[in-house]
C-alpha cells in the first residue's frame, strides 16, 4: 500500500510560481476578481474561489504569501503565512 501511495498518490513538487497568462473578463471597464468569477460560474463560494482570491490579492501586492519550512529529525514540514503589505501595488 505504501509503494502505491509513494508512486502515484503523492502531490507533485512544483518548482516555479504560477504566472497570470490571460486577461480576466471586464465589467464596466474594471477586471473581475477571481472571487467574482468563481461566484458567477457556479453561484456559490467554494474553497477554490477563496484560494484564488488570496492569490489574486497577493498578485496585486495587497498581501504577501511567505513559505515557512520546518525541519524535523527525518521529516520536513512546509507551511504558509499571509502577511499584510504596507505598500500595495
């Protein structure tokens, strides 16, 4: 069972940050936020919509996402922290 999880069940390791590669739809000349688009698609807020809103705020410079690594004896642990940005934009 462990071998099956080790070969196929683990999350892929991502080495690069995801870059925005498209122009979001606009309403009244303003681009829609990820949360607004997610609510329009299925008329409810999912955890995926909240996550995209957090990444959208980080992309605009309102918050910073910082990765925190903790080394234990044999295992490594990774966590994230959201930090307020004093100079957005």
